C-alpha cells in the first residue's frame, strides 16, 4: 500500500510541476503592459485528482476492482455538483471518475470469467499482463495488409 501511495504522489507531483507553467499562469494585457494571472488553485485541484485517480488505478490492479467501481461512480456524481474553479476541471474530473469505474468493472469481469467464480474472484497482481498477452497473440494472428505498419514484427 505504501508503494501505491508513493507512486500516486510522485505522479501527482510531476503533473503539478509540468502543469504549473502551462495552465497555472495566464498572460493578459494590463494597463502597465503584460500581466500574469496565476491559477494555482486549478493546478492544485488537478494534481489532487491525479493523485486519487492513480491511487485507485493501482488498487484496481491489486484486486480491489469490485470495491472501487461504485466508489468511483459515486465520486463522479458528487464531483458533478461540487463548485470547482473551472468548468473544464469539472468535466475532466467526472470523465475520469467514470473512466476509473469502467476500468474497474472491466477488470473485474475479465478476472471473474477467467477464474470461473464470478463472486469471489480476486485476481493476482500481474494478471492484467497475461490478459494483454492474450490480446496481443490474437491481434498477431489476424491477417493484415502486406504494406501495413502493423504487419511487422
């Protein structure tokens, strides 16, 4: 669990540092020339959302998809009614929450079908990699055009 929190914190910190000059500072014409309007609150809220999103995605990989799906969907509904500084942040937060809920449902359904027991299916940590390899093998077996860049390798 500590590794997941550390990973989420590093991801949020990097996103905050990269977004600060891009979205945190807006230039505008002022009376005395060019002025900078800071939007640090927007960037901080986005970094907090990235922290929780990354943490939830990590917990889905650990096998808690069944618990996270309703939590993420409920948080998306709650965020839709919260007063955020910008409408863009609200749209991204709701879309992210719905995306995380969808990912949790997808992972849970894939692992419950693979294990044969849909109620108590708890995947191992690296099961998503075996699922990816199965899809990759299926994709390689499809006939592709001779000049297609996907037909290599």
